[in-house]
């Protein structure tokens, strides 16, 4: 019943604003309140409520960041509201029993001295009374408020009768003056059409308690504080037996009843009291009452009830915040409760904060701040309900169904507009404070198990946009790499994971893993327990990747599954990345990674130790090459990464600016010297990947060096100019370096079956078009070693090399030889990426 103090200030509202504007204020205030009440009722009937009221609703709906931020602001709003009502009660007491200004001694009942410190003392005593009631517990508070309800109901009945029963009279009004006081006369005219006409329009004047000129916004701020009791019931959610039943019925009944009463009182006041009486005597109801002492008692009781309501509400919010550990040890003291469960320390801490606020002095000084805070809380309650409704989660099915997303949106808009109309400065400061709390909690608060509405909303929107992502509308201009990186054990692949993260260029990135087990032989899915370890790995390595795990009888079958099933809609991997198949012993990069060495956690997660060098591998060389062949058959680009674990990216990119680190690019098939073309699909894809790496933020200082292999008598400068024009058309900045390789190709032709252009070569070219090339058998180890030496001799040593990856041979029996040649070609080169592209990825169009 915190609504009840408003009749005592209704004369203030009507006197300054007039009947029309007063009714408009009530309509606006109750429109905002009504929309918020619908949201409160919806959330309150969607599950079990605990202590904390609006804070509990918002935190469980929007997550700990929003919940904690709004919880603090709602706590401050209730604290300031309690201080506001105590100051209002002090004003009423001093008005009734204070020594008139200009007199040294009181007469009759006017015995209380008036000054800032005396009024602070009276406020402290009244607040101590509220503290005693709240310390006893919610049961005595409920009994006290019920008794106050009976008193106020009696007072309201008396006031309504007085408007009809009291004869017209003149009311002397003592006004404070700088050198004493002055007297004015107000009039109670009884029901008069002339009085009603005079009071229809606004007539804003000076507030005699503060000396400030009133306006629509300042009057609305004072008036709205009398309407903030809608949260009184929800604040007691932890003390109610059936909060989901009591909160909707009690709140809606109170709102409807008080709205009717306020409008009735506004009309009666405008029809019977002149503007001087309404503006300059806020206690005029006592002067016109048929039994004045009862009005005084009613005003005191209602205001005291509102102060207690806000104090106990603040304590429950503080207790809920402390219990949720959002602020750690800062609120640890507020967790302590009495044997009956009453949060006594939270009550005492709330009382201390209210006591501090009392030093502000005048009632209207803090009215704007309180109103802004309450409006912000109401807006967030509507936002929580709107988010739940928009997320369309199946578990959001409140039993209270008289709301829609339209009511939530109207409530939010109404709250925000009124906040800035009342006080743009207070609204801006409040929003800034809220943002600061949000950021603080986002980075410092522990993760919760409440569920995050943001996840539900993201899911809802992502699903919608994925359906709109039509693969039939793909265009090469907007191509981006979408990576599937196969990882056998993350302990040996941390730098490779980080490197591929730089290569993805805002595209899809999936970490794939194959577990070699048979589900038929297992009691449950073993991948479920591994999922959290992989997700934690992604978080700690700070890579933007998804995780896809699968069970399969072999690695090759598992990779096929992932290539077929990874991704969704238009977001599917188009590039497979594999580590290189060699005999090097794996090294545990996870134990030395800064993400893990900088924390105090155990070296982490549930990943098994790396295999020993003598332990056999999980897949054979034939199966490894088969995976590459499968990916190419499925029109996936393939990257083979060798010695990427030796790439110290931080050192490479931190070294002296002159010369900057380089990326070497060899866009020619070194294992096919008889087909040295630079503009085929695979070469262009290789160029694109090198360029994408160079575009990554960490690699922007690096320089691309493109190597053009030339033979004598083939017009090398013409080839260079042609390649330079191609790079210009593709907007790729790279330095071109001519590399003579006559001595290398001579080794090849010496071992071939015939001279260049002979029948054997023509047959081979034709076969290369129809089937896989058979050139593998024609390349000698001596030639491959010479090509390796040619690549290695190019100085300075680069940070990483990109080489052309030829297709695997059609004859599967040649797979081991193919892999052997790749090993010879890349031996000792350091970090190297072998690239084979099957799709067009470059565009010269706008």
C-alpha cells in the first residue's frame, strides 16, 4: 500500500498542474505502471519466485549482468524512496507540531523546534522505528501494514465525506519567510462551478518548501513517487507463501483501486478548493476534514508504511544480491540471517544507507532521482518480459496471459520517454551508471547457471538468418574460407589452431575430432563428456571456432562424416586442413601456451597425453592420402600444414621492423615441372590464401614474396609482367622474384621416358584431364630434393611458406610414394602450408 501517500500530495499536483494536466499525469503514470504490471505478472507466474522481487525476475531472465546492475539500482531506488517518505513524514509532523517560523517558543501543540538538524533528528527517530519493525521480520511488517490499511481506509472515507459535509470556509495559511513568516488565506468553497473552472488549467508556481519554480516534469516526479508501490508485493516474493498467486492479484487490484481513488480525489479537490489553498497548504485535507486528527494520523501512518515498505524491499534486494555472490565479498555481510530467516544484516545495511540519504534534506531534492531509478527498473522489467516473449522459448508459458510483446514495448518506451522528460541529466547519469555496472559485472562476475536470455535470442535470430542464407545465391565476389581443421590431440596442435584462426577471414571455423570407438560397444556416448573440454580450449585459446566431434571405426570415415555433416545451411566447411603426416615426435604445446601458463589451473581439460614416438599412429599413410583424395572428390579445398607448431608467431611479428617478416608463395606445381602454369584454379586459390593471411591483423606487417620459376629462352620478363598484371587485377600486393630453375628441370627430363612434347607426355596430359595425374611415378627423389633445395635457398627465411599441393594419384597403390615425395619437398622448410584449391575464389569484378 505504498500508493497511499499520494492523497497527501494530491493537492500539490492538482494545485500546480490543474485538473486536466493532473488527470493526464495520472493516465501517463498508470499507463506505464499498467504495462509494467502486466510484465511483472507474466514473469511472476512463469515459475517459482524467490527473494529479491524485480531483481530476481530480471536476473533469472536477462542474466547476471543485467540482473546485478538493475538490482543495485533498484536497491538505491528503494533506499532513496524510503528516505523520501521519511522526509515527507517529517514535513507533515513539523507542519502540525513545529514552532512557527519567527517564534522562539512554541504554544499549544506547536512545540517542535524547526531547523535542518532538528528535522534530521526527527527523520532519524522515525527511521529507527521503521528499522525496529523490519528487524522483527516480515510477519510483524505484514500485520503493521494491514493495520495501517484499515486506518488509511477510514481516513479516505472521512475525506470523501468531508468534501460534501464541510461548509465553505477560509483557511489561514502560514508561509515561511526569510525574516519570519507571512500569512495568506485559502478558500474551501464547497462544490462550485467557478472554482472548478479556475482549476482546470495549469498554474505552476513556487513550491513553498523549497523555493523552486515548479513545472510539469518536477510535479510529475513528485507525483510518480506515490505510484511506485507496484513493486512492494514483488519485493516480498521470498516471504509470500504463494507469490505466483498473490503478486498478480494483489498488484492489479491495488493499481486499479488507487487509480480510481486518485482521479476521484483530483476532481473533488478542483471543484471545492481554490488554487491558493491547493498550492500553499499541502495539509489542507486536515483543515477541511470533519475530524482533523484522523487525517493527521492517516497521513502519518500511510507515509510510515511506505517508508517501511521501501526499507524492507531494499533489504530483500540486497540480501538476494549477496546470496547470488555477484559482487563477491563486498556484500558477504548481507547474507547473515536470523534464526527465523530474516536477513537482519541486510536490513541494518539498508537502514544505514537510508540514514545517509536523509542528509540531503528536502523531499523534492531526491524525488527526481528516485523517479528516474524506478522508471529504469520498470523499463528493464518490461525488457525482460519482451526478451522472453521474443525468444519464443517453449518453457516460457506463464499462467497470466494478458500481455503481448506490444505491451512490453509500450512500457519500455513510456518509461524511457518519461525519464528524459522528468530530468535529462538524471536519466543520462542513471543510464551511464547502469552501463558501468553492466561492464563491471560482465568482466568480474562469475558465470551463473540461471540461463541467459541472450542465448535464446541469439538462437532465434541465427536460425532465422541461416534460413535466409541461400547457397544458390553464393557469388565468388563474396567467397570466404570456411575451415574444418582436423585435430587428433589439441596438446600438439595449439599453434596450428591459432594459425588457421588467422586464415579463416571472418569465415566458419570448425575444430573436428574423430574418436575411434564403436557406439554399439559402449554404454553411452563418450563425446558428451569431452565437449566441455573442447569448448574450454576454444575459449582459452581465444579462437572463434565451433567444435564438431564424431565416433567412427577409422579416421578416414570420421573425416568423411564431418565433411558431410559439419555446418548448417549456407555455413559449411569448404576447406579441409590437416596436419602433415611425418615421423616427427609430437610436442605438448598446450603446457607452454600463455593461456594456460598464466593461470593457476591444472594443465587442463580432459585431453590425453601425446603419443610416444614409438607408439604406432592411428592412421596409415595410405589412409591419410585417402582423406586428401576424399576431400577433393567432395570439392573441398585442402591445406596440409607442416611444422606449424614451430611457428612462433609472436616472435616473428615482434622482430625488427627492417626487414619485416615475409610470406613466401610458390604458386607453381613443383612436382609437375612440365606444367608450370600460374593462373590455374589451384594457383589462384594458393594466392588467395596467402593474401588472406596477410590481411589478418596479426600478419599485416608481413610482406608477400611471390616466386616465378623461369627457364632460359621462355621470355621471363614477359611472364613477370603477365603475373604482375594478374596481381594488379586481383588487388594483391606482392613482390615478384624470378627464380631460374633450368638445372632443376634438367634432372626431371633426364629421368623421363622421352623428350618434352613426346607421345608419352601428350598421353599424360590427356590422362591428367580425365583422371588423376600419373606424373608421380616419373618424378625422381633426386629432382624433388633439388626442388626442396631451391625453395630453401631463397633468403631471408620467411615466417611461413605456401606451396602448391598436387592431386593424389588415381592409383591408390601410389599413395605412399606420393606422400614420400611431399615429405621430401617440404623437409627442413620450417612452417609450410601445402595448398590445393578446387573452386574459383578470386574476382576482378566490382
